[in-house]
C-alpha cells in the first residue's frame, strides 16, 4: 500500500506525529486531540505515518482558529462533523474502487492504478458540489437576515417514515434491501428539493427534512403519501409528521422541541397519513389553537386542504401535543 499512500498523501509517509507537530508549531497534545476528533487511526510517537501534507493541514487549522473561523466553543464539534462526514464518504468511495479492483489479477496494483486515474476526478467533482452548496447556503442566509445573528429560525420540520419496514426488510436479501432503501431516499430527496426543502439526514427507514414554508411542507408530505398509496408506484407506503416553529440549526443538523414534536407526530400517524401540529395548522388556516377543545371551523369550498383534529398525541416532554390530520380537499 506504499504507492497508494504516497499518491493519496502527496508523498510517502516519512514523519512521526512528534515531527509533524514541531514543524507546524503546534503543541503535540493539540495535534493529537484534533486527529482524534477527525477520527484518524491512532499512532504512537515512533510511528512513521505522516507526510508534509499533515504539517500543512495543522498550520491551516491554526490559521482558521486565529481568524476566528474555528472559535473554541465550536471547534471540537465542527472538526468531529468533518471527520464523520468524510470518513463515511471515503469508506463508500473505497468500497466502489475495491469492487472494481478485485476483478484483476493484482488487486493492490489495480486499486492504485484506479485511484490515480479516478480520484483526481472525484476530488474535482467534490469541490464543485461543495461550492454549489456553499452558494446555495449563502443565498438562503442572506435572504433571512435574522439568521445572521442567531442560530435559531422558524421553519417546518418533517419526518417521513416507511410503513412496515421491519417486515419488508426480512423478505429481502442484503443487496435488494440496499437498493430499496436507496430508491426511497433518492425519490424523497428529489421531492424535497423540488418543494424548496432540505434533507437533514437519513435514519435507516426514515428521512428528516426541513421546509421554510409550511404550505410547501404539507404539499410535499401529501405527495409522498400519495406515491406510497399508489399500487403501481414502487415507492413504499409512508407516514409523515410535520411541526412548525423555532428550530436551532447547528452544523447541518436541527434541534429543539419542534423537531421532537415532528418525530412524535410521525410515530403516531397511521399508514398513508400526514399529522401536523398546531404551528402548521395555525399558519395555514389562521386558526388560534389557544382553545384546544374548540371545534375546527368548517372547511371553505375553495380550501386546498381539509383538516381533522385528532386526539392529543402522548409525547414525553410535552404537556399536550395537539395534532391534525390533513388531506387534500378533492380526496
């Protein structure tokens, strides 16, 4: 693997971690802490496992800290996020390369040749995707001036969950299960993006996403359940929960009671249905949820959706969680 390491690191490893820290002008304990947070393999002081690129990376990290880009209170969390994200990406990409390399007589040589030919293209493509996402995120940030000085914003948080995942997964082999889940994630992501939303993360048989506009969130949720109800569509049957309110955004994830409410609503939703909280209902109907026992106003003929109040959803951490089932008026 010497040739492959030399290609990936820019040169064959020739330095110990002590030498890297000294050349970068960084205390060894700080360098080790950063490498741990990034998830790099452990090495002793005598292991020759580093290259000049590691020195330059440490210097750059120090520069970012001094510029205030990596403030002490968020440095560890940001570095861990980088490490986890790139570790998953690297594992997946290496698996793809290895799958092609094992077909040859010399897998090690084939893997090195593939890496030298493929990885520069992958690296360029990753840089392009990253910059496009930076441009999109910057535009969203500038459009919402309030987020410039706060990590909290108001939006709709949605969970979509596959119905009967455990049963279905038992009837599929490994490859079929991966293909089924991949198709679900891909189709969901496409619909989310088309409705102006953002996928936050996938959690096995569930996808968490956010949408700034609650009307778009409901339209998206109903599109997902409609596909799941179509017997001619391979998209699985799903249920969706939506909550609208204050959300804390941090390192690409979302936190807060609004997220918890959306998760509880999803668990309580029946197959093929969409449950929303009082925040969504009020935003789209103008109804005041102050009196939870008051009947809903009858739907006007021109309304796009029909609402039906359901029993309070039992949810840990909530005194009471009001919920409405929403469906299209024409249904």
